[in-house]
C-alpha cells in the first residue's frame, strides 16, 4: 500500500487496557477488561491493545479471551524486544480475526544504557526481533521507546531497520511527555520524508501528558503525517496519563475545517465508555475534564446562561447528544415503574435481563425512599454497587456509628464472612476510622490504605456519596468503590470492596503473579 500517511483516515489505537491499566491502582478484573474491550469494539475503535501477555497469566488470559470475542477491532498485545515476549504475545492474540504484535525497545541514550547495548547491538536486536514477530504475524507494530529524546540520525536508522524487517506500523512514542506540538509534527514529517520505505507503512503517535500537551501533540503529529493515534479513555495512564481518546475524536469531528481527517469511532458512545472506565478503574473524571467532565456542558455565568437560552451555539461547540449525554437528566423518582427504569438504564448503556432488573428495581426503590430525585449519576452508582456483590467474600450486614463532640467515635458492625455472621464494636478518630477499625477487628489484614476519596454523585443534602478506596498488600493494589446516601456506609462498602478484590487476587496469586516490572513497559 502506498502513501499510508497521506490519506485522511486516522486510525484509533486504544491502550486503556494496557497503558491505562498501568496507572497505580487502576487494575481491572478479568470480567471488567472483557466488558471494556467489548464496548471499545462496539464503538468502532480500530485497534485495541488488550494487554501485555507476558506480564502475568491473568493478562495472558484476558488478552486471549478478548481476541476470541472481538468482532470488529484488531486485537494487539505488547511485547518487549525478545523472542519469549513475542511468542507469548502471539499465543494470546492469534485467535482474533485480526491480530497485531506490538514490540518495542528504548532507543534514547538514557534507555540504551538500561540493557547496556551500543547503537549497533541495539540495531541488530531490533532487526532480529521485528523479523521474528513478522514471521508469526503479518501485522507488526514497532515502537522506539522515548523516541522524542532519541538522536534524529539514530532514530531514522532504526526506523528504517524496523520497516525492512517487516513492521507495518511505526509508532513514535513521547514516553515521558517531553515534546511540544511543533516538535511532534516536525519529527513525524522528518521520518516520512527521509526514511526509505516510509510510504509503505503507517506512522503512529503515542503521547503522554506530563506537560499537559498530549492531545495537542497527537493532533500535531497527524498534521505531520501520522495516521494512527494511540490513546486511552479519559486519558487514563501512568503519571499524568495519555492522550485522551474522547478529546482527539471530538477535536477532529468539531474542527474538520482545519483538520480534514476522520475516524470511524461512534462518538455517541463516548460518555458511556468514559463512565464505565472511571468506575472500573476507580479513577473519577475531574469535573472540568474536556468532553466528558461533569461541567463540560454546564453553564453558570449569567451571560453564558442568557446566550444558551437564546442560541446554544453561543457557548457550545458540541451538543451533549454528540457524545451520548442525555439531554434530560432528571427523570425518575419513587413513583417510577420498572419500564421507566429499564428504559433509562438502556439509555445509560445497561442491558438487563428480567431477573437482573428485578434486583436492581428493589435497590432503586430503596434509594428512592431516601432520595427525592434520582439522577443519571445515581443510577450509575446504583449499578456499580451491585456488580461485585455476587462474588463478595465479605458482606456488610449492619453498621451503627455513634458520634460525639468529645471522645472517640464508635462503630458497631456486623459482617458476613464466608457465610458466617460476625460482629464487633470498635472506636476510632472519627466515624470512618472507627468503621475501618471494626473491619480490621473482624477481618484482620495487613493491607495499607493508600487513598480515601469522597465526592458527591449529585447535588443536595440527600446526595449519594461515592467513596473510592485504594489499598496495597504485598505489592498487590486494589481499588474499591461504593455509593450511598450515608457517607460512612459508602466508606465501609468501598473498603470491603477493595478487600474482596484483594482476596480474589490472593486466591489467584499462584497463576497471576507478575513476572516483570510494569515500569519497563512505559511505551
């Protein structure tokens, strides 16, 4: 194929399940990975980087299952520049209708020093490993990690080697978020114009957001000739994150007048995917986040409100429905029936069987008795609260907290642990501390609390509080989340949710032990 970098089609490569999941505390369960992959596939993402198969047995199984289930997307796995990684990657992705092996090595002076290879030794290794990958799979992507800090002469040399060895996509990563838009465009342009065989391959861009320029750098790279953008939902990723998929998709859609490029992503599915990734990763979306933030379509200024009433285009360059955001938010209350609940949940992306709806409806009515008005966010929190209950090792049966202005607070708690009821009374420095101490008394553990975060789901004094808890135990990190109109109850459930997830991880430890350090995979 000629001139791969001169057409107007931009390929979207989503790495939420690989680079996004590398965020500390963002580890997803097997079922959650499958769910997110299915949503990405349905949305029209071209390539899903489903994981790093050599990292663990769990990663291998997830990538393999995603490969078998995929209907539209190419399924890609990541591999370092060695035969063992590449073979394991191929085993994981080979059953997909469309497979890709993505192999990489650090090429900057700093990264060449890690394996202690000189330029010639590294060039030979690149040739051999890309050739090996190409002999297994006809779709190979190669990345020179830390490309934006690699000497231009050497970068051109190794890119040419990778192309000759059979790579069909050359990804240029800004691994540490160092570059600026003008440099991003110039670098891609230089490679396309100077590397023999460049017109035979697709150039891709992979940007990190350390300086807040990931989206700008990715779009600039497209201007320079890149035709694949690597990105994640909500910009999830290591450190400051990656290029946000929703930002580049909507930027190309809204500003087609100056960026005449297009993707095949169904933008109306963005909001649902953003919400699901935020929930399963435990990383809430900041309110003022572009495109999918809670305030992205909110207007408080009097001048803005007046303009919106007269003509929405005065202060909105996109319509809420363009990203799948319901124009009407408040629709349900205590008198709403099952049909209305089912219809609303379907609008939010949930497809429920009759027995599932029956269970959710009971919990909906309980919430409606405590809350006068039920918002979309309340329903999403309600759905999340019930997702892990079926497999819970520890269940909260009752909690009574006593608070006073003087002295320690106390928590009287009853838990069901493996079917056995256990109760205790504990004190602490505040109601949440007392509650967590009660859990520790009934379920002794060594896990350390790394994060405790509370935010209101909606507005008002009867709003549900969503609590996120992140815990670490012997290198295993787990995130728990729950919502309730009572913040202390939500805190207890989130804490137990994290402990339940740690229990699942421990039970699988023999199969799912990490074999490598994820810091080595920061493409």
